[in-house]
C-alpha cells in the first residue's frame, strides 16, 4: 500500500508565514478527519536539552495545539524522562529544561505532562507480543491519551542513524525502564587504540559504567552499562563505538515495536520538520552544524512513510559547503554521488532497519506518494 505524505517548502510571503503554511499542510493531510471532541490528545515533542539550539521552536507546537483545540480536543505536550544524565532525567529537571527552551503554557497554549512521572517509574506495559519486546513499558500519561500526535525534528542520530517520527514516538514514549529495555542489546565498547584518555566518556556516563585504567585508557563495566550510547556520541576520537552493527539493528527494531505499542488502537497523526538537520540527537547539550539547508515540513497519518520521505528529501539535497560533520569526513564528490547522507554520517548504523521492521509489524508503509503543496 502507498501512503500519502504531504510536503510544503519553507518559502513564505507577507501573507503566508511558515506557521500559516503548517496549518494548511496539516489540514490538507486530513487532521480534521480525527474525532478530537473531548479527547485527551498527547502531542509528543522533544523539548531539547539546555544548550542545544537545534530543537524545534515552541511555535510549531502552539500552532498544532490551536488546531486541536478548535476541533474540540484537550491537547497536552509530553515526553518521557531520559536514561542518561542531563537536564531531563526527572520530571522537575525536565519541566525546567522545557521552560528554559521556551515551552510553557503562555507560549504554546497547552500544559506539559511528563509521560512517565517524577522519576520515570510511572508506566504501563502494553502487550504487543513483539519479536523483541513482548510488552513495551510506555509512559502512563501517554497510554491514557485518546489521540497521539507527533511533531518530530528530522536529524541524524549516533545510534539509530536517523531520527524522525518513529524514534520520537518509540524511544521518546518509552519510560526509563523501557529505554533500558530498548538499549539492553546495544552496549558499546572502547577501541583503546583510539582512546586518548580525555575522560569525556567517564563524565558523561550516568551509570558509573565507564572508567579510566592505569594507562588512562577508558574501559566499560558491562554489568553497569545500560547501553544508552552517551559515551559513543560524546567521544571525539572514535574510541567509544557500537559493539556490532547487529546490535544497532535490534535497537531500531525495538524502537519500532515501542512505537507500535504507543499507536495501536488509537487515532494518530505525524508531522516532520526538516530544519537545522544536525548530525546527532537533540538530547545533547550542544548541536553540531547542520548538514543540509532547511528543506520543509511534512504531515501524514503514516509515520513510516513520513520517515522514509524525510530521509529521502535530505538525501536528495546537496550538502552545505560550510564545515559540518559530513564535510569533515568526506569530500563533496563522495556525498553527491548516490550516497546516503545518514550512512555517511554514522557508518556503523542502518537507519533503514527501523522503517523496515515498522512496516513488517504493521505500523505503516515504506511506499509513499509525496504530495507537494
């Protein structure tokens, strides 16, 4: 089956700004076909780690909140706590971080509810009998919502290769225990030949799993390691790496199964914003330079098709000539000749494994028709 994905570029006029274009986009994609009347509507966001500047501005959320309210719904913004250290590992810090980045009722028109509670312990197991996860542990507030809407920042990711709707929903709606389950197969290792003993992996580990030995080389205590991959992304010398590619494929499959648990049996709608396409996740307290120019916005009822369309649009866009993660690793010729930008960014990953498994388990279709507006 071929799914429709609606797309608009970012060209604007004095009579049609970007937020007006977003309104028209989601209306054309059929958001009004959802029965929102008195329905609790979870709008899944990523509020951004403080210090990161690539996260989506709250104006996008405010636009969707207004539409949902006009259609009779009761929207709230949500995300679940993180597995790693940082500004979003508990609900108090998470709310502070969201407000620091401009997300609060006066700016968005909606309350924020952290999906898995104060310490990440408030979750429900949703039975799906998946190949890897039998009953994903989803934040309770999200399981209690009647409708799910995702607004995703399209970007790269150090462990999944690509971050879009499925990553936002699957990993993002998993409780802390759920995130442990998803990461349990993806414990990294240290290539000690590359390790310079800087200790950045040690200071960024939230689980006291990374240490320096007598030769000032990092090593990982696998009994304490949760597999969150923070050391992989923090390392600037390619010393902390995934143990093998198969582990990361399993991680992507688990993310797809968690997304199924969130969406099954509920109306859902998805938006992808392709701006500030950073090479790594917005979970970091920094963001590297974008790899391509800003492209546009997508909307669809099918998160699999939306992710495929977003990934393809980026791949079909020439990389920026300014210094970025791609130009630091590859020549422009290497990037412009039928190469996958996501694979070039993170060669140990395989972003296609997530959309392939999501299609296999019935979330959506990798075949899409791009409807340009």
